[in-house]
C-alpha cells in the first residue's frame, strides 16, 4: 500500500480501513433526538487535516448538537460517526480527546485568577522528581507555554498575569495553542467569535488559520458568514437540524453563503412586506439583507 493515490476527497470507500488522506472525522447521515425532539437529522460532514470546516446556522439549527456528538458529550441516535475511517461511539469527552479531538468552548474552562502559564497546563501539569516528592516543574511549564504561544504567533507581555486579565480573543488564542500543544488533530470551536468585537474576532480568526496551517482539521462553529468566509475551506449550513448547504470554497461565494444563512426565500418575502409597508418597489430597498438601513416601521415580532 505504498502507492500514494493522491486521495481525492470524494473517493468512495466502502471498506473501513483508514485512508491516509481520508477525513479525520466524518458523519454519514448522522442525527440526534432528545426524546421527542429531533435536533439533528441526516447530516453528512467531512473534516480533513489542514482545512477549516465551518458549520453555520441560526439559533437552534443544531450546531451545538453536532459538535457535542463529535466531542463525545452526546451520542448520535442515527447514522454513522467515523474517526480515521472507523465507526466510533464516544461515551465521554475523554474518549474523543484520546483520539485527538479537542473542543474549545465559548465559556472557556480557565481559572481567571491563575497565571497564563498555569492555565495552559491546567489538569496536565508537568512535574519533576521521583514519587513521593514529585512537585510541579514550574520553570519547564513557563518555558514551554512561552515557546508554544510564540510558535502560534501569540505574543503576551507576561505569562505571570492572571488569564482573566487577557482579552476574550487572547484567551481563546491561548486555548487554541493549548489544544495544539497537547496533540489535538481536530479542533472544535463553538462560536468563538460570538461574544467578541471586530478586532478581537480578527485575533481569533488568525489563530484558527494558524491551527489549520499546523495541519489540524478545524471545525469552526459560527453564525457569522463573514467570519466563516475569512478562514473557511468548506461550509456546512444547518437549518432546523438538517444540512441546507454543504459546499467547498470554490463552490460558494460569500454572498450566496450569506443568503443561505439568512434563509434567502424568507428574506425575499420579508423584503416584499417591507416594501409594501413603505409603499415602494422591492428594488428600492437596500441590498444585501441590510434591514437596518432606512426602514420606516419596525414590525414587532418578525423574528
Ligand atoms: N439537551 C436537550 N434537550 C432537548 N432539546 C435540546 C437539547 N439540546 C438542544 N435541544 C434542541 O435541539 C435543537 C438544536 O439545538 P442546538 O444544537 O443547541 O442548536 P444551535 O447550537 O445551532 O443553536 C433546538 O431545537 C434545541 O431546543
Ligand atoms: Mg449552540
């Protein structure tokens, strides 16, 4: 098996032997029901090394459910979930982590008053000396944290500062560098830019790209098509629990992506209503779903 068949990503492989260039993570017709609530249904997704796969969708679309399956928090109730081409069913996030699947949650699991370097190693501290006099290897942890952050292009003045004093974007960046250092192959980010301003979002996007360039397969959850398009290689749009669009970068433009997100048809209908309210032609309304632009009345409960 030495022939390097330039693994075309779309190659149909019926057997489940791992393919070198195959997806790290794959969902086939995957779904999840919470009791009677079908949160996710018939979802296909492939995550390749060195690529950013964006998962987009409105609130309640099923984004979190999707990544909870991949990160081992929940189990799928339909379809197949494969890691390295092998069907899996994780019973805990630990199992996912053991396969190199790391998740950075929005509410980062950091201890705000502890120094940056200490947070970097939280739960996996370096120690030195033989048992029973093992103690923390503080010097080595500081040095390693410093090197690793720099490797990712993250420059902090002082690793002694409490991580709580960093900006939201910087904290996310540290979490990304941490996952890379501890051997993540797949990095899942659940709406990392949702609570951030433009500049801070830029910081996080930069490190998403850095993780991708280090060869990780990144799953970037967002409801912002602009953020997605800045770093994304592939775009999967969820809508009411099903895939509404799955397209690579060369198959979809930003405008079309935004349309899918906004629900193109609904937006058109809304525009029509707005035009009637204002007694103008639809064509006279502002372009690009910019509904904040001059609108005489704001219909209550339209969302
Ligand atoms: N633990 C749960 N129990 C019951 N329903 C849930 C649970 N988690 C999510 N849901 C439902 O599943 C759907 C998808 O939710 P979610 O995956 O959180 O969407 P998103 O992250 O895109 O906002 C929603 O209708 C939500 O109410
Ligand atoms: Mg969510």
